[in-house]
């Protein structure tokens, strides 16, 4: 009887876990984004309350964050914000922050069959690399590994993809409308047929991070029939 009760308790208390890739060109803000999430959300095995306030911006600015070579991984216990109408409080998100240098991008596809969603971070101030960013996104969304996971998609990305236009706090940042109608217009048009969103954020200033994550979690849950979560 004890073993049955223990088994039922373990099954009941397991949390859904979704694996999310953080991708983008080098220097877009991927690792800084991951470090900020660690402040905003608790880890699954921690009882500490997350810092849901603007002080996280000053903490992040005081950190020395080095570019990722290889990967960083972090798991957070997701909780909907207090002013949200959603109630997704039994979810873990495991993030893989993968290096964005050109020489490392060919490794991204190794993770596609295991991931449930993608965050692609764009440096909205780096206009000289918009074309490179566009081409990287095209290659990502049409990678043959998506087809191997689900042939019905004909090699098109089959998980939610959240594009974050970062550094919107800077005066030289390109706004969202200009991004959508500029070099990214063809890609945005293509992705309208998939589960995707382009949102403005400032990773350093904690602007739009929780709202963006809320959109992604909603889509991860919606996509469960296609990509079932793990249970931890």
C-alpha cells in the first residue's frame, strides 16, 4: 500500500518539462537572456522566491557575461505572472543556450528532435548583420531534421518559434514594424503559416521578457499533441 501511495504521489507531483533552444547570432544577447531568467524564476529544486522586480536589471548589468562556446543549460520552474489570466504553474522549462558563432551553428540541428520550442534572439541595433540573421533563420526553419521528426511538415519547423528583437532600449534600435517590413518580410510571411511571433524586448532592462515567455509557454502547451513534454 505504501509503494502504491508513493507511486501515485510521485506521478501526481511530476511537472511537465519543455526543452527550449536559445539561438541567434553571436552578441545578440542569448546568454544575458538566460542569466536574467535565472533571476526572474526559481530553479525546480529551489524554495527561493524569484526576483520579480526591476532590480534584476542592475544585477545583470553588474555581471561579466562571456560569449557561449558550446552550450549553457538551465532549468527554471515557470510561474505565470500575478497579472496574467493564464495559470501554467506546473511547468519546468529547460533552456539550451547554444553558441551563435558561425562555426558553431551547424551543431544546432542536433538538438531539433529533442526540443519543444525555439527562442531566436535578434540584435535590433546591428543592421549590418540583418541579412546574415535572416539567412540563419531561413536555414533554421527549413532544416532537414524537422522533416525527420515529422514528415508531414515537409522539412519546415514544427515547434513554436519566438523571435525576440533585443536591445529595444537603445536609441539606434530598429523598431518592430521596420523589422517586419524590411529584410525579414519574406520570412515573417512564411512563418505566418507556423506557430511564431516576433516581439520587442530589452534583455538588459527586463522589458518584455516575462510577457514573451508567457506567449511561448502558451504555445508549448498548445503544441503538446505534436511534441509531448517530458515529466520530471
